[in-house]
């Protein structure tokens, strides 16, 4: 059996004990083991700060962009191998694996272009300067400089490739070295990606270190120049961000957590007419429930429909969900794989039970494990696409319990923008809300009332029906993150994600001096 290794201080570290198993979720066969026992985490941080950081800060944005381009290319060269590892450890079909792996290389490539555009500078001017004195002799300009610390990236199990690459792309472009920690249960793909980059020697020493297994006492040794970017459950986020050392040393802490994302059908969309906006709504909702077996932070969990449309929406969704073949992705007929681990299956079953106890009723799926096509009987962590209906007008389980699985609940509302926005807000802050409708005035009311409760608002309409990627795609040019329960973090969004790893500095002095230090014009113009 394969023993995963961490890459620290320029060498591979293989633990001797403390192993946790990695399994194939379609067969439950143990395929690897991981442990970080024996790593000196203080030395890891020193290596990043003392070797990786100076190397990156000596480079211009264009040079860092070139690094990202090489990294993206090397990883792309191994696409098929990575897809196979994703299938074996994450239970992904090829399209689902590609969402993760091509998402990773695509995001690195996107930021390579951003770096190239920023060019031969090392400092980013931020917005316009301002005259502070009676003349330009006293001027102010904000500018971004790389932090002199380490970016510690803690990732969730569901995106072992994209999860670390989207964070690393931003940190490296900012000039900050990375220590990355994949979720242990699905660390096979991330470990191999690091190995590919190490073998290809595309990155300077100290720029990328990886931990397979726990982070030990690493977080207790962070300082004020460091940045933690965490993706995972709201519970873990709360534990980590309230630790005494975190509060005392105050490294920047970015959180991407749970989210009860909502898809909202506006009242002007008539199912019977089968127009472009209706078709987009059905296609998006089914995809966002079943892609990666619903194990996406941006998946649709709540489906809000005018009460008069409830039966038509339910019937249309059930008819599509009935066509989804669930099983081992090694079987070509399979369209949706298993949940990633026994713990995830257990949590999903418990979650459906909580929704039912909270008043929801099942209209498709049992909420219990099923056998999957192409897997031995009784083996594999399979759950059918599961649809429930509930009254969402009051706060309750449906607005609080994220079931991280192909599970969503239909919620009738009164047809008003206010009624829909009120239910969306009960989720406590989401990563993405999608709304489908062609009535501009209704849409405007909805956005005014629901916009502040979500990080991204995806508007499905006749205009976008032919082009839109779906609400679940976190694209590097658009902000990823949401308020409240979703963590309050910000990632991606072009330069927004890069500046998470930089310090904004107010430079003051004579105009020419200040502008010289800040690096010519504002690159965001
Ligand atoms: P999780 O259990 O919270 O774990 C997330 C990461 O935190 C893992 O790498 C885990 O490592 C690590 N971790 C757990 N306890 C830790 C500790 N005490 N110190 C340091 N690291 C610790 O979440 P998950 O089950 O992997 O992911 C599912 C959740 O992530 C869902 O709730 C989903 O909504 C959320 N998610 C959010 C986004 C987003 O962008 N907002 C994206 C994807 C997923 P081990 O695996 O070694 O325990």
C-alpha cells in the first residue's frame, strides 16, 4: 500500500507511525495511508520564510506569472493520471474529476496571465492618489506589498486539486510561499501534484511545502505576517479562528466554509411554456445537486419556488434526477459517484434525518445508503439524488443544516421578491445565490434585498441561458466567498484574491516620490 509523503524543507518526509487510511469510496478498499508524524513544523515555517519568501519577493509579477504558467502546464501534462487518482480516492466520474483538476490548472493559468499583465513591477498601486497638503508636495497613495510570511492553506476533502491550486496561485503571485495541507482522507491527488511540481523543478526552493496528515503544532507557531486560508466546515473554522494563539499573534485568517446556497425561481417563469430560462433553471439545479455527488460548497441546497409552481418544479426535477445513474465511476454508464468517505455518508444520512425531523418530507430518494452500479453489494458510500419539500417560511433545520451530498429541499414562497429574499437570508450568509427570471423589476427588487446575504449572485435569464457555466463554478475572475456562515472570506476575484496575501500601505510624501515607490499607474484601472 502506498504511504503518502509530505514535502518539507526541500525533501520528502515519510512518517513511521500515526497513519490514517485513504480508501476508494466506491469499493471501500484501502489504497494508501498518510501521517505527518515526525515533521518539525517550526522548521517548515522557517524554511518558507527564510528561503521561499525572499526568492518570490525578488521576482516581478511577470516572473511569478511565468512560474504559474509552468506549474499549470506540468500538471496538465499529467491530467489523465490525476483523473484516475481522483476517481480512485474521491469517487469522481471523469467530468467531476475534470471540474477539480482542470479547475486547478485553469486557475493557475488565469493567474499566470494576470501576472504577465501586471508586468515588471513588485508593488501594486491601489486606486487613485490624493493630494493631502496645499500642493502636490504632500500626497498620499495606497499600495500593496507582499507580506513577509507564509501562506498556510488548509483544504477541504472535496477539491483536492483546485482547492490548493486556487489558493497557491494567488499567494505565489502576491510573492508569498505556501505550506499546503490537503484533507487527509482525499490527499492522494494533492500529494501527486506536489510530486509532479517537485520533479519538474519549476518552483524555487521553499515556495511550496506540503503536509499529508495533521498540522501538528504548526498553527501555534504562526506570526503576524502569515496568512491562513482555511476551507472546510464552519465548525472547524470556528475552532481554528478562536484559538488563543490565533487571537494573540493575529495572522490573517481567511475562511471559506459551509453554505446553504439557494436557487430561486421568479414568478414570471412559467414551467408549462418551457422557455429558455425555465430550461436553464432545471438544468442548473440538477447539475448543482448531482455534480461531485453534491459535495461542492457551491451546490444548491435550497430551491425556492412560487407556491403555485411547486408541483410542476417537483415533477420536472424528479424526472431528471431519475435519469442519474449512481455507482462506481469505473463503470462507464455511471453519471454520479459515491460520497468521498464513510464519515461523509454517515453525516449525510444524519443530515437528511434532521431535515425530516425538522418537518421536511422526502419526494425522491430515501436518504439512506444504496448499492451502486459496478460496485460489490453492500460496498461503497452511495446515496441517491435526494429531494425533499419543506415549509421554509420560518427558521429551521432546512436553513441551518448543510447536507454535503446530492440532497436539496424545495421551499415554496409567496411569489414576492421580499418573500424569496427573506428565506434566502435565513441561511445566515451564502457563497452563491442563483435567481432565474426575466422580469427586470422583480429581479431588481430581489437583488436589492438578497444581494447583501451572498458572496455571488448568479442571474439566470434568456440572455445568459446559452452561455452561463452554472452557479456552482467558482471562477478565478469572480469573487469566491460569502458573508456570515459562509465564512466571511474572499478568494479569487482577480486581484482581490492576490491582495489577501499582501499588506496595503498608505504611502505619504511628495507626489513624484510616492508615485515612484508605489509603482506607476494603478494596475486595476
Ligand atoms: P473539515 O472537516 O472542516 O476539514 C477541513 C480541513 O481542516 C481538512 O484539511 C482537515 O484536515 C482540517 N482540520 C480539521 N481539524 C483541524 C485542526 N484542528 N487543525 C488543523 N486542521 C484541521 O471539512 P471537510 O469535511 O474536509 O470539508 C467539507 C466542508 O467544507 C463542507 O462543510 C463544505 O461546505 C466546506 N467547503 C467549503 C468550501 C468553500 O469554498 N467555501 C469549499 C469546499 C468545502 P483532516 O482532513 O486531516 O482532518
